C-alpha cells in the first residue's frame, strides 16, 4: 500500500511502529535509535547503549581483565 503525504499526517504512532518495525532493546524494551539510544547488536538481539554497557560492566566484574596481582607481604 503506497503512502501519500496525507497518510503520514493521519498515521498514529502505532501505525508508524508497524510500518517501520523499529528495533527494540531486548533488555529494557526501549525503541532503538542509532543516534540517541545507540543500537548494539548482541547475542540474541539488540540492546541500547545503557543496557549494553551495564551488562558489559557486570561481565567485567565477574571476569576482570588484567594481570593477577601479586600480593605483597601476607
Ligand atoms: Zn536497554
């Protein structure tokens, strides 16, 4: 179905969503926009930058990157 200028004006947000099928964050469900929320492709879907970095930092907490520290003394 072609869309005329008039259709754009009368379209509801819901119709827009159906038309463009925006990608949503698989974690928080926010509609992803590359320039505002970020759009990170991850295993199983996409995430906004907030969720991506949150998961990323949690992952780092569990698996710290770095050289094992030598403990002095003890
Ligand atoms: Zn998110």
